[in-house]
C-alpha cells in the first residue's frame, strides 16, 4: 500500500468517530416543556412546570 492510500483509509476511519464525539449539541438544559398542566406555568430557572400563583 502506498502512503496516500494509508492516509486516506485512516482519515475515513477517524473522521466519523470525531463527529460522534462532538455530539449533536442537545442537552437536557436546552429542552423546554411543550406545555404544562392546567394551573402550572413553565419556570425557566428550574426547567420544570410550577404551580401558577395569582395575587
């Protein structure tokens, strides 16, 4: 095998692995609730639905 073939094979083997290691960029903190139950609202700080308080 030539050096060129070896380098090409190595690149094709390693690049997909590096892509998987980078991840897709989503984490639990990025997710938001689609909707909260009646009587609750979304709290950005805690990332959960909390009871809605009225004054």
